């Protein structure tokens, strides 16, 4: 009986079946979903607009905008901006659910990405399914007794959902900034001056506080605190500013001048009386001047004798007769009134002196009859 030879076994790879059409469709669908997430992620992140950051002239902080790189501080989960340091505290009575936050950079997905306040980077700290209290600090050398103000922009996001621009429920995260006027590193030190705490989430807000430097250094603190155990609890910090605003004990700007009331004239009020002392002073000066002029005419000739006698006579008249104000004349300051009147007397004195000179000339040798 003839034996029929069996065909050799087909190679293993030849026995593989092509995938079903449904598998390709599922793979394409997954790729489309992934592509859609990549495309839509920047739009979701940009739902919150960026704030308008005012300039900070004379900023004393290092890397205030978080744009100059990040560095590890002891562990990979403590990646903070260069120039800054992380800090955190454990709260008692939390049943082990208060954890040190994870620090890291957050990069903007575009120029309008609202997760960053300014530039391309912000500093972020967060926990998942736990609370935390912590933040950043930086020590800065300053002149003692300098009045300093710090402002740091903060963003809180705490939610049980997954939307990157909305907290569910809102208001479950607290932000604050502080200054240690002695340059310490302990955020829990009672000498740290803190700003007011805000619990507004899902928006960039400026937090500010001022203090007077007590030593040659101060420390700026940024603090984030999760108030509830939620799936995500995150703080973001950006656009920090520390600047001197003055010297302790001195106002930062000149005090405003108080308005002066305008004088009003009351027709029923009696006219002001002249100051006798001012009148006597002016009369004395005029008398002395006329007397000196008379003494200067020392020539015994008839012209000099007549002029000297006239000057002395009017000097005596000026010193002896103060003249009151006339009721129908406008009110003037006492000194100017006296000077005006005495000028009239001086004019009369000069006229009399001229008359005396003419008389003297007429009586001299070769004069008239």
C-alpha cells in the first residue's frame, strides 16, 4: 500500500492570522482620542486668562519669575526654582493624611496658558488624596531698618474632579505670603509677618505684605495649605517681588501741604490800627537819616546853614508826629502805610531844602537887595 507523504509543517510565522478588522478600528480610535487630548490640553489649560503683572523696579529676589531653572533640594520630589528652597510642616491630629507636598516645575503649553502667571514657568507643589502645608522661601540681604514689601502671585487648585481649571468644590485651598524681618528659615516662627489668607481658587491673585528689616537679611515665604482631603490639592507660585519702599521712621513721600484759608474782609469789622512800634521804628530811621544828611553839610556858608537847618527841622517833625490811618483809605499793612506817608514827608523836606538853598544864595555876597 503506497504511503502518502505528509507535507512538511508550515513555518510557525506562516500560521499567524491577520488581526481582525475590529482590532484595527479600536487602535485607530485610541490614537484619535490620544491625539485629541494632546490638541485640546492647551485649550483647557488656557481657560483661565493670565493676569497683568505690574513691573517691580529694584526687585531684590533671585529668580523671581521662576524662569532661570530648577534644582533638586535633597530629593527628586523637591524640585524647586533656583534661588528658592522648599519647606513643609506636619500637622498634628491628621491621622497620617498630612503629607509633605511634591515640588516641581510647571511649563506653559502656550503664550496664553493660564496655568502660568508670566513667562513659561511657574513653581508648583501638590499632594493627592492628602492635605499639606508648605511652600517656598528665599533669604535676601538688605539694609537694617529698611521698609520692605513683597508681592507673590499665587494660584490654588483643589478638586475631586479632573478639570484643570475648576476646583470641585471651590474654596478648599489657602494661600498666603510672609516676611521674616530677622531672616530666619522657620515659617512657623511667630515673628513672621503674614499677609491675609485667601481661599479663592482657580485664579491668579497677588498676595502682599510689608515689614521693617530688623537685621541685615529678611526671608520671604510663600505658603500653600490644603484644607480638605481631595484627589488633587495644588498651589502654584510665580512673579515674585521684593522691594524697598523707604526707611523706618520716615514717610515714603513728603507730607501733603495743608490748604490755607483765604482771608475775607468783613465790612462791619473795625479797621486795623497801626502798630505804634513799627511807626516809631520807621520814624527813627528817617530822623537819623535826615540828621546825618544835615551833619554832612558842614560848610559854614549860608547855603549849607540853610539846608542843614531845614533837614533838622523836618527830622524833628517826622519823629514827633505819627499820622493815623484815614478811615476812607483802603487797609494796607502797617509798615507799607508808614513808609508811604514818610515818603511824602521826605518829598516836602527836599522841596524845603531847595527853597532854603535859594534863600541862602539870595543872601550871599552879590545877592539880591
